C-alpha cells in the first residue's frame, strides 16, 4: 500500500478525532439519557402531586359554587372538573408494573370524585340540601383519600426508584472509573501510535542519510534499501538508481582501463612474436629438400652412413613438424624412435646401448604423437650423455590384458623425488637446452589430456640406480580419441 | 574485535526491541482489559426502570382488608391470598388497619369502594357502618364483597359469601371437649369481648347447642371489653363471683393471653380448665406451657386461597351463584397433651 506522509498525518489526525468524537458522543448520550431519566421521574412526581392538587381544587370550586351559585363559579368548577379529568389521563400514563394497583386506585378515586361532584350538583339542582351536604362531605372525603393515596403512591415511587437512583450514582462512579481507564488506554495507544508513526517517517530518512554518507565516502557498491511506502521510498529508489548508474559508470571506466592495459601488453607480445617468427622463417620444405639433397650427395660420394643419417634427420624433422597435435599409432612412434636412436648411436657410438623388446601385436594402439621420443631423449640426455662409460636404455612394449605396457628404462643417476613429483604434476621443469624442443612435462600433460586425466605414467627412480618410466596405455576407447583428435 | 562489539550491540538492540514490544503488548492488553471491565461494570450498574404498563394486563383488582394488619394469622391469610392471586394472574392488594382501628378500617373500605376495585375480600365487622358500606356503597358500585375469617349477618351486609371457620361448629367442638374433660356437671365461665360480636355469638350458640342437654352444667357469661385493664378487671370480677368454677372458655379470641396471665397471678396452679378460640403463636405458647387445656386451630391459608378463588370465579361468573351461607375451612381442637 502506498501511503504518503501527508496521508499518514491525516490518518493520525482522523484516528484521534474519531476517538475523541466517539467519546464525546458517548458521554453526551449518556448524560442526556441520565437527565431524561431524572426528568422523567421528576415529571412523575409533579404529575402525581398535580392529581392531589386538582382534586383539592375541585372540592374548593364545588364548595364555592355551593355557597355562591354564580355563573363564573360554575365556570371555575367546570374548569376544575376539566383539570382533574386531564390530570387523570396524565396519571393513567404513569402506570408501570410496580404501581399499577395504587395508580388504578387513584385514577378510579378521581373518577369517583367527579361522579360525586356531578351527583352533588344534581342533588343541588333538585333542591335537596341535606343530601347535597352529605354528598359534598363524601366528595371532601374522597379528595382527602386522593391526597393520601397520592402520597402513598409517591412514597411507593420513591421506593421503586430508590435502587434506580442508586444505580445512577453507581453508574456515575463506574463512568468516572471508565474515564480514567479510557484516558490511560488512549494516551498509551496514542503514544505508541505516534512513536510508530514518527518512526516510520524518520527511519527511512535515517537510512537514506546513512546511504548518502556511504556514497559520499566513495562506496558505491552498497545497496540502498529503505523499507517504507511513502515519498521517502521514492526518493530512496531514485537515489539507488543514481548509485547504480554511478557504480556502472565507474565499473565501465575501470574495465576500459583494464582493457587498455591488456591491449598494450598484447601489442608488445605481438611485436615480440612477430620478431621471432621473422627469425625462424626458414621454409621447412627447403630444409627437408636440402637434407635430402645432402643425403643423396653423401650416398653418391659413397658415404652411405652419412646418407642414412641425413635421411633419418629429415624424417625425424618432418615427423616432429607434422605429428605434434595428432594421435598416431604405436607403430609410427616406434619407427621414429628407431630413427632417433640411429642418429644418437651415430653420435655416441658404443656408449649408447639400446635394447628393445617389442611385442609386435600391440603396435596398432593409438597414442598422442611424439610421446616416446622425448622420453628416450630425456633418458639419453641424463643417463648417457654425461657419463663417459655410457649407458643402457631399455625399451619394452608388452601386451597386458587391457593395457599395453611401455617401459623405458635407463641406468643413469636417477631423478630426485621432488623433481618426479613436479614432472607428474605437469609443471614445466625447463630441462636442458639440447632436446628436440618437447620436454618431459609437456608429454605428461598431453598424455593426461589424451586419456582424460587417467593415470597412465609412472616414474620409478632411485639415486644412482637408474630411472624406469612406465606407460600404461589402455587398449579400449582408442578409436574415439583418434576421431575426436582428428576432427579437432 | 570491532565486528564482535558491533554484533553485540546489534544483539542487545534486538533484545531490547523484543522486550519493548512485549511490554507494549502487555500494557495494551492490560489497559484494554480494565477498560472493557469498567464498560461492563457501567453497563451492568443501575437497575432498570420499572416497565411501563401499556395495557390492562391484570383483569381484576382485588383488595383484601383486615382490621389486624401484621398479625401472624392475617399474615398467613394475606400470603396465601397473594399466592393465589398471582396464580390466577390478578392484582391483589392488602390493606388494613393496625390494632383493630375501626375508623381506619372503614376508611379503607370506603377508599376501596371509591377506587372501584373489582372485588373486596374483607374481615367482617358487625357494625352498622360496615353494613352500610357493604350494602349501600359497594352495592351501588356493583362491587362484590366476600367476608373472610369473621362473618357478618348476610341479610345486613349483602355480602356474597363467607370464607372461614364455622364458628358455631368451633363452639360445639369446644363444648364436646369440655364435656369429655370435665364430665357432665360443673360451672363454666364464658368470657367474651366486645368485638366481633357475630363470631362470638355463633361460638356461644355452638357451645349452648351442646351444653343445653346437660342440666348439671351451669354456664356463666361475662363480657370483657377490649381494653386490657378492663379485661383484667372483668376476669377478676368473674373469678371472685364464681371461685368454684371448673372451666373457663375465652370465647373472644383476643383476650386469652391477658386472661391466662391474670389467672397466673392469682393461682399457683390454675384451678380452671381454660379453652380458647384463638390460635395466635402466643396462645400456642400458653398451650405448650400447659396453661391452656385446649384451643381451636383455624386454617388461615385455606381462607386466603379459597376467598380469592371464589372471588375470581364470581367475577368470571364461572361458579354460578355462590353459597350464601359460606364456605367453611378446616378447624380442629388442639389439646395440651397432644403437643410434644
């Protein structure tokens, strides 16, 4: 519900007004009622007294008329008779459950009085003075009875209304008490309501100003939240939008600066690589052809060994350039391995002893290109090259039920434990500069990628007791790799 | 450390807030309770005004008039009459004079007639004024009069009927009792009062009815006026004259107590058998104390009930003509030895 501050103020005022008005109305109504009741009762007494007065008047008027039978006296008598009749009807209305019997008596007594008066007048007109005086005496008695009866009636009324009066007093007392409690309740409720109301205005303002402080301090990432449903909330929303906008702008600027920095860096890198590529821009085909030509030349000159060596170098070079990103068969790998060994044999002569034990049935399986050659090269570099007496490198391909086990063994000084760990973890160790360019760790990483993290390479080594590298290549699922790799 | 402190403060604030809310709710509930309680109190305070009577709810207005207001006997009559009136759904008022004030009693009669009640049930008073009122005044207004407890001669008063004890029969009862107690010879003093002469006459007639067959029993009648001193002197006088008397019958109901007290002063042990027609509690006490031989017990409740019932029947013309001679209520003799 949306509710503006103005509405809230109006609501507060309306609530107060309604409470006050209802209390005022209730009090007025109650007072009016009480007063009406008082009036009513007083009216009854007056009316009852009037009955007594009317009967006395009638007797007086009758007496006057009997003494001086003048026209005006007759009129006065008639007036008195009318009065008592009127009074009788009024009395009749005062009947209630308590006074019914007495009131009926009084009313009938009044009737009797009027009748007796009439009879007196009749007897007088018949000129019967004795009977006249008797009936007049009766009328006088009746008038007395009426007075007495009226007194009894008023007495009874007093008795009847006594608890009622007490009730009124009791109620006034209760009203006083109610007034106190009502005042306390309303004061309390109004205090709570006012607190809540003022709080509902000032709280959002407070949080808004807190947010403004944060922004002025330069923190644009704090969300501005104001729980309110009035104008403040609108203000807060606008403020929030402003904050978001500013924040976005700042982020944009920062991103731009970042981009520019990166751009600068990559520009430098680009220049460097351009330089490198310029340096290494010798056509490989030119190199192969040249090597072929040299090989033929050496062959023609009768140096067959040199010629073979050159062919091997050229083959190796071609293989290197071509197969890096492809999967190849174990057969290809083994072939390249032999060529490499031949080259190295030419270099190290007797010092390098290469023993191969290859199970021909396993050569069909696929594995990433240039896997074995760097491992053999590694062995040559560490186990043969530094040692004058040379070294032995064993190469074994063995068929196992689900795997093909490839073992490369040397009798060199071994690899320290820490280094093995870093190799298996795939950290580039930066091995010596005379490799064909593809390091041990590179092989490990490629194997991991190819076999999707399967644990295929194990290195066993002990200080001075040589190194054994075992590759456990799974037979199954190779075809898919070939295809996916080819496609990639 | 700084954050911890802040958290603590926040936690404290939260706690404080919770306490404040609970306090406010408790206060509101308490104030609401007290306010509503005082509203209820205000609402309940005070008694309602008597309901205004819109129409004639009560078909008949009856008046019961006695000469002896607030006596146990008449209280019983009045209560049973009121109960019967309530049962019948009619209005009954009990008027009367205190201490047998005749003028006041007659005035009440006159007022009742002048205020045109539908029926008057009255303790009979055998005086000329009373008869004049019932015969002429009530007759003129067509107001039926039933006498109760005490009768008046029908032809003098034109009362519709009488409800109460058969006094003649009561006299016979006492006489028979006297015979069986005293035997067939002796002197009996009958002391009467000056009031309710008609009742008294009937009682005397009843006594004579029985005793006239026994020539050996002498009866002496002494009249004691109402005033206490004169009752005493009359009693002395008669005792002086007939010291050999065997029994004493208080024919008028109001003199028994005075009489017994006077005899008590004179004799240690009463030489007379005393009988009474009065059944007031005082007389009952005397009977219990053995000062009385026996007394006649009347049925005031029956009187009240039957008189109202008959009046209503008469007004509704249900019962047809009422039995003019009267409707007698139960009487019985109570003996001193019967009492526990």
